[in-house]
């Protein structure tokens, strides 16, 4: 990136993507939200959030935001302002995001960017609020933000916010983006969505049971581009959908097998090979500074 990042004082912080290794809806809660079960897998790939502390209290978003989104509504700006208010901070921040994670793909880009702002500005502003308080601030911004704040692979329930850390074996993923931007609220409202799946257990997941993604059949019927990517990826493995987005992936035990699969579909599908992370690269960056 160019422009504001050319000046002094900027720091770069990782904002990793995630996969949902399965996603079930087990019912509706009293507050109207859906009750979910999933496993979040963090990836060793994602966006980069650039931050610079300001002496004045302004929160300034540099660069492009999502089309049609005002700068003040950007999730990273909202995260910075929430932290600033909670910590009664007189300083501000310049923020720029180097985007790699596609929007609407179910890879958690916006949530991860917001979590990185919370964790990094907590450090840069000298607040030291702690993981629990930062996760609570994150939950007010979005259900996926806490898992990125905590930075560990997790079994999740509730609306995705009740987290139990899990150790996952090394894995590599062939990721494909069909280029379909999925509206999460609209997808949750669709009448054909299965909302009463039997609750899964950790033992089900560990055994390798096919727990599925409740949104996969809906998107495959509605979006020809998603169905086409599934058909191509099925030639090299078992494709899955991540989250409530259009991103598709196949899991492999080794980098070599993932790269061989990538080469096999390269002429028909744009896909990348990404390693699963044992813990968030953001935690590594925080510990290194």
C-alpha cells in the first residue's frame, strides 16, 4: 500500500482469516438469534491492519472501505471508538487495512480486522484491559469477533460466542472464492434453512462425522457460481462451505497434497493453499513486541 503508510509511526498487525469446519443450527433462542454449533479454525493467512497512534482523539480510516459503507460505519472504526470510550482514552488512531480476505466469503475478514484493532490498540494505548474485557467489547461488534480476540481454534456454541479452545492437527486447505457476496442476515431469514439439527458433540467432530454446514445446500441451489466451484473441487477432495459466506475449501493432511490438488484445478478454479494455524498470528505478534 502507498499513501499514508509511507509516514513514520505506522505498525503492521496480522488479522487472520478463519474457516468453519462445520456449522449447525440447533434452534432459536428467546432473543430471536439462532443457536449455533461450529468449530473455528484460524488460518496462517489474512489481512494486515496498519495502525498509528495520534495525539488527538480522532479515529481516521485511510483507504477504501466497503462500497456503500460510510467510513464511520466501518467495523475497524467502530472497534477503535468502542475501545477508546471504554478505556477513556484521549489519544486517537490512524487505521488502514490491507485487504486479502474477500468480503462475504465467510472467512471472517471484517471481524478479524476489528479484533486486531482491539488487541493492538489496547497495547498501543497502554490499556491492558485483558482478553475477557476485549472479547466482550468485540461481541458487541459481531458474533465472530471474540474468537479472533482470543486467538485460539475453538469449539463454539451460542451465537458462536461461547468458546472452548480445541487443539487441531496440522492441516492445509485449498481455498476457492466463487466471487459471490453473501448477505448474512438475508441467508439466516431464508425459509428453506434447516434450523433444528440435532446437537453435535465434540466426540462426533473428533470421529470425523460429516456434520455439514446448514447454509451449504441453500447457497448451492441459489448460486450457480458456488455450485460450479463445488463440482470442480469435488474432483480433488470433499468440498465444504465456510460460515455463512460463499468461500469453499478442501482439507488436506500435507502441503504437498494441497498443492497437487491446486495444480489439478488451476485451469478452472482460482484457489490458494493456506495452512491452518495452531494459534492466531496476532498472538504471536503481540508476544513479539
